[in-house]
C-alpha cells in the first residue's frame, strides 16, 4: 500500500461548482497533514494545513479523519484560477520528511 | 526576505557529464530537503540535511548521487555520470527546527534535461 494515495483525476468542473478531493494515508502514527497546490511546471506551494477539528480558509475546507486515515479538501465556488494539481501531504512523525501523494488534477472550465 | 533560492533554473547535460544543483535555504533555516519529480509523477524525497550533516538519505540512489550542506554556502546536490533517467525537476525545501507543524517552502526547482 502506498504511503499517500490520491485519485489522479482529472476533475473537470464548471466555474462555480463545488469539488472534493480525497486522500488516504497508510501510517496511522502520522502527525501532520497538509494540502499543497502545484501549477504546471512550478514548485508546490502550501495551500493549508489540516487539523483534526477541520479547518477552513475562504472557499477551501480541509478535514481529517484519523480513525479512517483519510483527508479531504473541499473547494466551493470554483474559479478558473483554481485549476492546478492538488497534493496531499503527510508527515509520518516528528521531524521526518514530508511524504507527497501523486496529486489530483483539477481543471475548472468557463 | 528572499525565499528558497535554487539555481540554475534549467540545466542541460550530456550523458556521462556531472550535474550540480544548488540550493540556498530561507534566512534562518538550517534544514534542507531535496525532492525529485519525474515527468507526470509525484515528488519523491531524496535527502534531508542540516548544516554539515546528512540526517536522512534514504531516498537517494546509492550510486552517482551525493549531497552536502556545508557550514558556509548553499546545499549542493551532485549527480555524476548523468543518464537520461535523471531528467527531472529537482526541488529543494527548507525549514527551521520549530516547523514540525508547518509545511515546507520550496524553491522554484532545477529542471535537469539529459541529452
């Protein structure tokens, strides 16, 4: 089983739609969780951390389910500029390096 | 307040040559991580360094690849005798010791093409 698994997509959605991405991780002791965004031929950029209680940043909502080892990202009112690859990222423990999923590609269409 | 600086942005090498990729961490950061992203693939961890020490090199190929982070100057990822399969984007990230609950900041990457 891969450490971090994501549906690769692509997800093609119209502007204004709500879209959700899911991610599962294999290490139950994992401590920190993040969503990154990567535009084509660019570096990954931190979108948001994911907390056990769930957290929201504008149109973006992240949820963590430790029992199911499952992370989600919800994007409301999609914009054309949201088109990118979204990377699910997990830190297994302490100061160990971050482990990246392969990403889910989103295309928002006018 | 410069971020993580990587150079060169693009590097073309012929098979058998050496490639040197440089990374200057954010000011005040003493931890450097190198990742490789093959075309259409996810980021794969290669090596984690602190000043003058390699902390974790579990993702580094055993041959031809080496990394250092000297007391002075940038971190260097060195690939000897490059092959076509080394063509990829190489990203460097940095953090400080207190950043365990935070993600990394990445540099813009070096895109290595082996011809």
